[in-house]
C-alpha cells in the first residue's frame, strides 16, 4: 500500500477552481467566448448554494420545461 495521500474536493471546491481557471483564461485572452465560459463557470459555482432544485434549474441551468 502506498503512503500517498489523495485530496478529495467537494463540488463547490471543484466549481470554484473551474471558475478561477476560466476567469484567468478570459482575462488573459480578452476573448468574449472565454468571458462567457467564465460567466457560466461562475453560475455553476453559485448554483452550489441554491437549495431549491427548481430555482437552481431556472436560474443556473436554463428554463424548466412546461407541460
């Protein structure tokens, strides 16, 4: 058995890391596409703190389908 320790990250930590990476890329490139990707990453991070599934889907994941 190896003595290596593996760090697990929470969904919020992963979303934060992904946002930070996307923001850095957008700031470096000044590309609108990269900026939009950073905005979507920010939205995914924020959605981790919205408890209501329907609200999260409406605000961060597009409109809910209506029957």
